[in-house]
């Protein structure tokens, strides 16, 4: 059975805690973003060392390996979006089809050791980029293709929820 695409609008996590993973965006501040990213990297590397990393728990849920590939790409995508917001007064984010990306990049058959190295590098790059945001830039705005507006801070909060939530998915 193929994976059913997640078409939910997850921006609600910016206004209330996630009941599934307990992430609370209100606890995220500019000073906590880089460290939060860095603190999750060892947990993701541990996930990728599991002997069953490539096994799907059921027919319609990604394996831990597929989630890790997704998180690697989330790190890269949100680093790009952050830099677009910092460089452009009218930042607009193109739509990203995460499910098509999983197929195109063959997440299911990726090498866990390679993914671990890539995820770590992309995570460190995202942490470095968020660490470089100046106080005056946290309010800069960007628009997602569906019209959702983000500031640099709410983009960071939304992004961190994704990474935390997927750790919950693979640990749950």
C-alpha cells in the first residue's frame, strides 16, 4: 500500500502545543533555535544506526530511514527559505511536494550511513544560519505558496516542530 500524502496544514502548531509530540512553539526563542537543532542531531544519528531503520511499521507509514531522509531535506529547505527571507523583502516559498521528493530521491532505499552524514551536515548548516540571524531580522516576512505568512521566528518554530515531531514518529 502506498504512503498516503499528508495534506494537513500544520501551521496551527504556531498557536498551540502539538498533542502528539508535545512541541510548544511558544517556548522557541531566537536564542534557542540553533541549540535545539544541534541537540537533535545525535538522536537522528542514533535512529539511523537501528538495525530495522529501513523497515516500515506498516504499509502506510514511512520507515525511520525515510523520515530521516525527509528531515535532512527539511533542514536544507528551511535553510534556503530562511536565507530567502533574509535576502528578499518579498520572500515567497515555492510549493514543496514532500511525498514526490521521497519517491524521486528513493528515500526507502537510501544508505543510512550516507543519510546520517548528510542530515548532520544539513542540520549544522541550518543551525549556523539561524545563529547568524540578527535581532532586527527575526520579524522579516515570507509567504508560503498557500498564502500562510511567516516571520523568521515563526518559520523557525514551524521548522523545529517538523523535526521534533518526526523524532516522535520514529520513537513512538
